[in-house]
C-alpha cells in the first residue's frame, strides 16, 4: 500500500508522472505570465500550511497548487487576499 502525504506538494510526493506534467506546464508559461520565483515560493509557503491543501491540490478549486502559484495573475481560490502582499 502506497502512503500519500495529505499535506504535501506534488514535488514532495512519489508521483513523478503527475509532478513532471505540472512542471512542464509551469516551464511552458510565457515569462510575462509567470510569477517571480520569490513570489512563487512565498505563495507555496502559504499553501503548505493551508487547511485546504490535500495531495498537492487545493480542495476549494481542484487546482495543483504548484501550477496556480506559478501564474503571475493568479490568486488564492479560498481567500482573495490570502496571497496579497
């Protein structure tokens, strides 16, 4: 039986095929649509402690949080101001 970390990101779980697809999606984002790496990391840190993170996904919207956090214009689907600076 494979144990999955409910509060982990895809990059931390043993789901390489899924994570690779998400990573390819992030890498393919045009630079002008991609969040700065420091902003991405800040958003990911917020998601890591969020009660709505489960198996690398947001239970509010169903997105992979790593993909959503990579988009410059994205916001948190749970609380609009959660990612605000």
